[in-house]
C-alpha cells in the first residue's frame, strides 16, 4: 500500500521516464486512470439518462444497435483528444484558438456554453427529482449539493477531485443491476443489436437516433478530457496507459446506456408507458420491477446529476479560459485563475437557482441542447481532425487512416441526420 501511495504522489510531477515505456506496469495504470473513465461514465448524466429512458420506453430494444455502433467513434474521438493533450500538454480550446483564430473559437465556445448550461440545468433538475422520489425537498438537497460542489472545486486540487469522482463512478453500476432486475428479453435485445433499422422518413425516429448520438458523443467531452490530461501532465511515453483509460471509459458509458435502455424496454415499453424524464422512469419502474430496482434507478439519477454538476461546469471553465488565453486549472488557487473559477462557480450557482426558482420546461431545454449539439459536434470534430492530422503539432503521432475514416463517417452521419431534421421541421413531413 505504501508503494502505491508513494507512486500516486509522484504522479503530480509525472515525468516521461517514470514508467518504462517497454514494460507494462499495472500499478502505474491505476495511477494514470481517471480522465477517460470520468469523462466516459459521467457522460451518462441526468439528460442522457432521460434520453436513454425515453428511447427504451418508446422504441423498446429497436435502437440498441445505435448504442453499440457509436461505441467505436466515441472511443476513437476520445483517444484523439487525449493524444493531442499528451503531445501538446494543452487543452483543446487553446489549440483551436491558436490554429483557427479567435472568431471561430468565439462562436464555437458560445455554442458550447449554451449546450453545457442546458445540460447543467438538467443535471440539477435530476438531483432535485431524484431526491423528491425519496421525499427530500429540492430546497434542501440542491443548496446542499451546491455547497459540496463549491467546497470540492475550491478546496481540493485536481488529484483529490479525480479520486472522489472515480468513487462516485462506481455507483453507476446501479443501472446495470436495475437492467438485470428488469428481466429483459435477451433474444429481442440481441435482435435490436445485430439487425439495425431506421426509417429516414420518420422524423421522430431520426430525432431519437440523433439524441442518442448527441448524448453519447457530447461536445463537452473532448474539451474536458484533453484539459484533464494536460493538467495531470501525462507524458507521451506513458500514453499507452491513458489510452486504456479512455477505451475503458468509452465502453463503460455505453454499457450504462445499454442497460438503461434494457430496463425501460423490458418494463415501460412492454406496458405502453411513455416517459419524459429520468425521474418518470424511476417512478414507473417501482410497480413493475419492485421498489429496490426503482430506488437504485433514483439513486443513480442523483449520483449522475451530482457528478455531472462538477464536471460540466469545470469543462465550461476550462474551455472558456483556454479559448481566451486566461489562466486555468484545478491545481491553481482562486487568485491565480480568478476567471476560471468565476466561470465554474457562476455556472453552478445560476443553474441551481434556475431549477429552484424558475418554472422551466426541461424537455424543451434538452431538445434545444440536442439541436445545438447537432450543429456544434460536426464543427468540433472537423477542428479536431484538422489538428490531429497536423504534423507540425502532432509530429509522428498524427491520426491513422482508420481513425480519419471513422471520424469523417461520424461527421457525415451527424450532418445527414441534422439535415433530415431541418427538412422535416421546414416541410413538416
């Protein structure tokens, strides 16, 4: 144990020669792991859970293939951004500003902030809704959550916050347990995985598919993970460990999504119950699969909202501070990076107050968020692909042909789906 603690402390000033690049060190892997798992798992936030629950309740097992298929581009995109962080030691917003100028950076970040705030509001709403299932008033739970979040980000450094988030990530297992307890039809689930089907003339189905992709590959993810890799000072010679971390996080978040859809397909879809939020799903599950599974689902909502309410404001602060060249980082004190912390604190407080005192239509907020996602994500991916293929920046660590093909296909799919939605919105067919 002392050996691991000693190595863990040394990670603060990680140097390329700390781990032998020709040998695999499991203890070192444990110290490196964090950015990939946290980014991947916390991608399943309250809004994502609501999306997965709604898809399972509305379409049963039919769209499981989307979750399985998007695992590959998710892993490729997140690996790309962490590789850029390891090679350059800088965040994504900083690289975009340097290579594409302030105008593109400004408009990209404005869209990103709007999406992030919509998601943070949904996450605090998830905390409130999950607490009310257990009879806890939002006027008690939300202020408590805000105080804890602000204490963590102001009093702790990146290392300590990362350890806390990793512990909370373990609670996402609740969704896998709930999915198994729902006794899904595994034959139908397998059919939904291996026999893809999509009706391009059905705007509702296209919206559902785009929502699944948008929640799987969210724009905030590359910004947060690359900044975390840079702040953690993960050396390029040790990057193989971070690659494992990234792939693990990508698989974990898709497993969570898969079992949420399983749980709601096996119960709500089977009984013709449509839900519009994650809390609706938790309440509806109780009479169908029992209080234990319903309680697990509700606890998962609270946990997902709380962890995302730490990570998404941090991602927002990273992005804006790096994009405008301000000091940033969880390892800095408030006086060293005042704008970074002001953005972080402001997004937390404003989002919580919005849920506490304003009557907002969360469904419309999430639809708005997903609509911006559809336009923003292809732009972010194009910027990332351009940087990842620039030999002046990446040297010999530029993208492979396979990575570029998958990235381009992802962009094309997103653009096609977004154009289809615009067409249906205009012509109403």
